C-alpha cells in the first residue's frame, strides 16, 4: 500500500457539499429573514378560476369587439397560457362558424331561387296568385284554405309529368 492510499483510508468519509441556492423571488424584500422561500410556479402556468373564463367568453361574444379581442389574446396579449390557448380554440370555433354560415348562405342564395320559383308556380297554377293589397288578404287566405294539400298537388304534378 502506498502512502496516498493509507491517507485515503484513514481520512474521514466525504460529506456532500452544501450549496446556497438563490430563492425564486421577485425582489430582495420578499425574502423572509433566515429562510429561503419555496420557488413559485410561474404565473403563466397558473390555473385560472372559472370567473376568468366566464368574463373572457362574455367579451368574445360582443359583436365586432369580441373577435378582435380574441385575436389579440390568441396572439399572446395575455400572460396566462390557459387564456391564450382558450382564445386560440375560440378563434378556431369562430372561423368554423363563419365557414358553416357562409355555406348555408350560399345554399340559400343558389337554391332559394329554385324554392321561390316552385312556390310561385304552385300559387299561379292553382289560380290563387298573390294578394295585391291588404284589403284582399282575407279573400286570398280563403282561396289558399280551399286548395288541396301540397301532397295532393305534388301527386297531380307527378302524374301530369308522367313520373308516376
């Protein structure tokens, strides 16, 4: 055994070194005397209460202002990640609703004329026509009540066209 090995075996067991860690605080005034403060969770990951989501959703429902505020928050105008993610989800829902309502409007625009023509054809073929003024409205309603049902009209139309 060498002299260095003898010194190591005779020496006291090694103790882990203690290191002072600076506490996670905003300023030196927040440090209590003699104790280190526990590190806080970052504010951006804090769980928000229900009332925060309620008022956020309430603001998003305001016409014109709501989508604008939603876009601002979705782009990061809030320090809370929960609110940013909620705004992004709300923005996606707003865009989906816009697309769906656009498709419905297009369908009404393109197929609504067909429906109006069919109603016009039905009223003119039965001889009822349209009321010309409000004084004739009661007579016009009586004519409409005397008409056969729409089902009967469609059957007659199908027979006339040779579809049945």
